[in-house]
C-alpha cells in the first residue's frame, strides 16, 4: 500500500515490534546499506519501549549521497519526529483464564493475585 502510494520514492524502510514481550520484530533496509535505515528506526521504537507498532520511512533520493552515518542520522531523526507527533495509545493487556482442578488440591491458604 505504501509502495503504491509513494511509488516514485527510492526507499521504503521499516521496522515493527509486536507482542507484550516485544520478541516479534523485523527491520528492513530496502536496498539501503545494511542496518543504516532499519536499525535507527527500530532503535527509536525500542528507546520508547513501544510495541505493536510499525514505522515506515519513505525516502526520495535528493541528489546528495549522505554516507552510512548520514543515512543513520536521517532515519533516526525522521522516526523520532514522527513518534513525537504520534498519538501513543496505552492499553492494558487482559487475559481471561479458566482453571479446572479437584477441590482436594485447593491449598489450605488463601491465594491473592499479585499487584
């Protein structure tokens, strides 16, 4: 969808993080030098402790070669500015669980949910 909308851009780099434990993630450089785009994007999401997020940075070539350091700074800054303007939604994760066991296995003490 983004590549169709911005079909004339040279690069569509992204990173996403999923899940409460943040262990599902991917970063893609889209023909930029390895880790020059995706790592700064991913780093910005991690530095804010965000999950269930996708950040895509669309870059047009402007005629000036930035070098790896310049690319990293540009992708980091673009992600930082986008996240500064974004509405971050915090949502508590709730899971319903159901336990089945014999009454005889009930402990003699009263158990309470941790707070």
